[in-house]
């Protein structure tokens, strides 16, 4: 009787090899990538560039270099001032110009009670402040004014700063100078640009020098629009000064609301000739940016571009220039 042939059992080795080979393939691929990257010198591109060129600056080559995030600014210390019913952050009065601005007592000061109620939404509170407290207040007009001293030149904020809730004192007023200019000659175009802005000059204190000094800018040319007249003075010669300050109301910044005052004062008598008080609101859906803040409706309606036209319109109604300005042309618009 013939038995069954003794055939060898099929080996499972190939299937095992196929299952085990998957891991070496991944490891081999990873090793190839690491070796190739290392040979190319790009394991750390920043270190590689610094090794090749110690003076390498990626900003020169269009690289995007992220800046480290700063913690949000918060007010921690407050100071009582004569010009406001609420204590103001210490940063607001850290300079002589800020101390003077907040020492001015207005004929129509802010009331202690802002009228805030916990049931108000941010929009309701903003419109309430606009209705009850904002506006243009003119007590005396000076006729035939050639120019004035801009006693508190603002520091122009960057894009990050205008997106912070508490960093700026008067966010809308300061943010507008991103459009108006960084120097006295650039800021002066807001007031000296005949025949539509007809002050003859503007003066500003110079804080960078060791000795007190004042710069006077004048002589507007249209192409390119700039002021070419620049004169250094030991002291201001203007009879009137213009300054600004932020104002603090109950829980205003918490609701994305900020206010400011633009004040006209006689240097000889310290008389307040008039002031402009306004409020703005930002932060819809959490995206706060003071550059596009909404302004009080009644004030905004008086100027096509209130961010760059409102200051001149108000100042020229208090300090009436020698030559009346023409109407119908916006700031910095070429013919």
C-alpha cells in the first residue's frame, strides 16, 4: 500500500518578510530624508545662514520673521488729576505734556456719573456717551490766527498697538497719525495746506534735544504735498496752544469704548477757548482695532473723513485763520 507523498509544508517566511519589511522601508525613508537634509545644510536654516554669513538679516530678503508676542497691556496704577472725575492710568501723566493736558479744568467738565447701567450693551453705552457727553464746545473765537502750538505731539502707534484694548491713551486720536504722519512736517499738512487748510504755520516742542526747543513748520508745496519751511526756536511764539488727552469713563475699555478731548487754550491767560470731545467703539466679534473704530454719529456726519479732517474743521472754527479755507477738497488729495 502506497502512502501519501511526504510533501514539505509551505513556508510562511515570505509572508513574514513582507510584514516585517514595512518597518525597514519607513525607517529607510526617514534616514534618507535626514541625511539629505543634513548634507544640504538646512537642518536649522537660521543657524545655517548665520554660519555662512554672521551679518545675515532675513528682513532684507523678504523673509517673514515673527516677533515674540507681548502680554496684553493692563492698567495697574491710577492717579487723580484735576481735569477728570475719574483717576487716570499713571502712563497718561508720565510726561510733562501729559501732566499739563490732564491739569486743564474745562468749563463743562465730565460728570462723575457716566450713566452706565449693567443692563446696557456696548452699543447702548457708546450711544449714550455720544448723546450725553460728546460734542463741540466753543466758548470764544479768536479771529485772524496765523498758527498755533501743537503742545503734545503724539507718538505714532504701530499696527499691533492699535489692536490693543488698553495700550493707548486716546486710541482713535493717536491711531489717525498713521495716516497723517510721523514728523512735524508731515503732521503740519493737516493744518497748513492752502487754500483748503489755511493756517500759516504750526509749532511743536522738540523733546529729543537736551535744551528745550520748538520747531516751526510752514511753506506748503503741492507736489509732493509737504512742508518745506522748518525753523528752530528757543521758545514758542504762538498765542494759542492745542493739546489732547484721553478720558476715562466707567467700564469703557471693557466694552471697547474709548474717548478723547482736543482742547484749545490761550497761552497768555490759560483760558479754554473750546474743546472737542468724542468717543469711539471697536471690538465687534472680538476683533478690536482702533483704526476702524466707529465714531459718534453726529460728529462723524460733519466730515467726509473724520479721521483726518475733524481736527482741522474744529480748530478752524475756534482759531479762525486769516484766510478762510475753501471747501470741497479732502486732505492730501492732489488736483
